[in-house]
């Protein structure tokens, strides 16, 4: 018997589906499909189709129990049978037309096989294999007993099975137990699921947190603005505080001067000059006394010296050691100073970490530093922001210009009187518009004429001696066609290279011009303070203070300049802090302009080389023509 066709009319998840098993050379069919495709359903359908459906089927999740129906076409020798099977009690077998068939209609095809034999021999699945293996070990079935008796010498398999059963019971059982591995893992899974659910953030909570962050950012920006204003006020008050003591002293001295009688007017720097002279005199007397004592001591030491020539031979080493001694003379103070600077820097780092919410220790701060990718992303975002700001500024300027042009045109249009223009005049005006720019047309035609004459003269000049009479030309020896083709191809290649180089030069000039314009517009639109400007301002401030400190410039005349330079340095420093983004954009623009200028020089060099090669080729061609 063989099954030619299986009809899943209403069975399981299938409705009016057909599975054909056509004849083939080996007549062996594989049914392959993914999980839940219906392979097990087809196996069960074949068993129930041949031996009947149970009273309660588990395959009624789509169709009702009473509506389940199967069909098949069976073949045996030269007989065949087409029938349907349903769950009807009186006539479960019927033809495809609905006519009842006798209960033994399948006997010629099934023979003596029953459902148990058929399922044991032809309907094996995972559950049946497990059950068969258990029967072999238990020897509970006929087949199991035969196999067990034929396998003499394996009596220990029972103990092995018991140990495996015990181990399986320790892993899992139907009754829940806290010491079984499955339920322990299930508890861990439930705990992990609960933790995951507790850690998940709802959309509403995230939106509320995001809104809170945005509000905090807005408040932070407002506080930063207030902080900047207070910082500027503090800087002003700090400068007033530094000047106030000097102003008080000046007022006291002015009051004392007013209480004095009429005195001789001295120069404004007389006191400073006197003090300076007294200081120098005291220093000179002290130095003279010290030098005299030192001279006497040295003379006494020289008188008592005995020359050690061996020691003199080590003069260079001694001088090197002396230099080392001088360099290391203050090493303890230098180490203490450096330790203080390190401690100060660590405190500054701790303060910055506290503001950022990072750990205040050095190791924690190092671990909290963003990676190079984050820094690169921030730099890229800063550059993109600068470009977008510059583009927005240009767009606003362009919009303002266009609006101004539109307003001017509207005014002109409003001033034009509204009169009816005849249609003939309109036609004549459109026809005359083609000739309104005759001068440019004449210039264009004149340029075309000159270009044609120039091309003609160049062509005649290129011919050289080939412009002679025909009789002389016939008597001349012509170069071969292959050589002329090669020379023409070579010159065409040189012309292409020159043209390409000229195009690249033009493109590079245009790009460089655009970049230079962007740089100029950026410099005009932004007040960018660079580190060099700040260093120069601080240098001027330090120079003014050094001049006052050394006495080169009097305090009265140098104080104003020092105050101005100090104020300028502080203002530039404040502006530099506020223009970090613009400074970065300016540096990028300058680098891009420099790179584009280098590219322009390189393209110009290539153009010069190409033109030189073309001139050299033309010279060789002229020499060939003249030969």
C-alpha cells in the first residue's frame, strides 16, 4: 500500500490543503519544514486517516471537533481508493462525493496491521523514541524484552538507568522543590526578570526626567549669565580694591603737603631719586666693606696657598661639579615649590571634578575622562556649529538684501503709472528686446572674428614651409602616416594635460577665493581673541610693572600705563574664555585656507610643467617641419 495524495480538508491549522506523493524511482519522500510548519500534524493525520479519529482530538484549535475531516488516495497493486474520514459515529468513511463506505473498506490495503503496530513501526517521533528506549531498559514491551534478552552481558544497564533517573530527579520533577536545579534556575530567572522590570524606565518617566533636565539646563544658562555679570563686577571691584590703598596714601600725602608752609618746589621724582640714591649709597658702602674684607681674606689665603698642579689638572671636572652644585643648590626649595604647585593643581582638579560630578581623587578623575572618540565628537560638533552659524549669518544677510531689493522694486512699480498698453506695442517691444544689447552682440561677434583670424594665422604659421607652391610641396619628403599619428596623439595628450591642469588651477583659485572670503567674513563678524594676543597683552602688563618695580619709570607716570595694560590683559582674557568656539573655527578656517593655497601652488606648478612640455613639443615639431 502507498499513499498517493493526502487531503487536509479541515484538520489542525490546515484548511483545504493537499499533500501529493507522486511516483518516483526510489519512491521515498521527505517532508521538511521549520518548527510549527505542520510536520507532526501530517504524521498524526496519516495515523487517524487509516485507523480513525479519537473521541476528543487536540487538533481542534481552528475547526470544531465535529468538523474535522481528512481525505486520501490509497494505492495497492492495481487497486486504488479515494475516500474521506470524519468523526461521524455511524459512517466515518465516505467517498469524496459523500457516499458512505463500509467499515472494512480499508482492509485490503491495511491487511492485519493495527494502529499500535502502525504507529510503532511508521510513526516514530521524539516521544515515541523516548518511550521505546524506556521499554528496552524496563523490558516492559515485547520488542523491549526481545532486544534486552538478545543483549546478554548488559545487566548493569538497570543500575545506570536508576542513577540517571536519580540525577534527572535532582534536576527536575513535576512537584516544585527548592533543591532541584531547574527550580533554582527558574527562581534566578524570575528574580532577574523582576530586577529588569524594576530597572526599566517608562516613557512618561523618561519624558518627565528629560523635561526636568531641559529646565535645569535653561536655569544653568541663566545662572551662567548672572555669574558672568557678577564676575565682571567682581573684576572691577578687585581693581578698585588694589588701587584704593594707593589712593588713600596719596590723599594722606596731599593733606600733609597742604599743612606744610611754603617750600622749595622739587621735581616730581625728587623723593624717589633721593631714596634711590640713598639705597644705592648704602648698598655701595656695604659692598665696599664686604669686598675689602673679602680682598684681605683672599690675599691672606693667597699668601698661604701652595699650588697643587694635580688638582689644577682637574679644573674642568671641578667646574662641572661647581655648576651642578649651583643648579642643585635650591633643590629642596624647588621640590617644595613643585609639590605646592602639584597640590594646587590637584585641588583645582578636585574642584572641577566636583562641578562635573566626578570622583575627586586622581584615579577616579582619570577614569572619568571621556575617550578620544567623545572628544573628537565634541570637536566635530563645535566645528559644525560654527559652520552652521556662519551659514545662518550669510543667509540672514542675503534675505535682508533680497527684501530690500523687493521693497525698492515695489516702490518703483508703485511709481509707474497704470496705463493700458496696446497689444501691437507689446508685440513690437518683445521683438525689439532681442536687439536691445547690440553693443554686447557686436563685441561678441568681433571677438569671434578675432579668434577665427588668430586661429587661421596660427594654422598658417604651423604649416611653415608647407605653404609653398604645390610643385615644391610634391618634391618634398613627407613623414610617414604612423609618425604623424603618433605626434598628433602625443600633442593631443599634452593639450589635454594642460587643459586639465588649467581647469584645476581655476578650480583651486575659486576655492581659495571662497575660503579667503569666508575667513574675512568670519573675522569681521566675530571678535576672536587668540592665545597670542592674550600673551602679548600680559607681556605688556608685566613689562610696565617691571619698569615701575625697577625704578626705570616713576610710579606717578607709570601707574596709568600699568592700569591700562592690566585692564586690557584682563579684558582680552575674559574675551578669550567666551570665544573658545570662534577661536577653534578661526583656526580651522586658517588651516583650510593655507591648505588650499598650497594646492593652488601645486596645480600652478603642474600647469607650468605641462605648458613647458607643450612648448618643447612644438619646438621639436617646428624643427621637423623645417627639415
